[in-house]
C-alpha cells in the first residue's frame, strides 16, 4: 500500500496530539497511588510464570550487555 504524503500542518497536528496523549498519561501515572503501582508490579511479576521459557533470552541479554560495553568504550565511560 503506497503511503500518501502529508502536509507539514497535518504532521504537526499529529505530533501535537501525541504530545497531549503523552502528557495525559504522565499525569495519570503521577496521580496513581503508590499502593496501586506496587500491586500492578506484583501482578506483572506473578504473571511471568504464564509464559514459557524463552530460548533466546540469554543470548539477547548478552547482546544488550555487549552493546552497553561498546557504548561505554565509545563514550569514554
């Protein structure tokens, strides 16, 4: 499906709408009581058992660690 070009005004309106969404989500998060956040986190942690083992997980973790090492080296950290 070919993409249709959008005007600069339409692109700005799109970005503005997503900015409003981001701001609203941030406000909702700030307004959420810590107890609720803790319960949500606990629920997520308990649900981990619902999913099977990921055979690529360790390899992906190693890749991420390698990227951080390279970034630190490049950035002089």
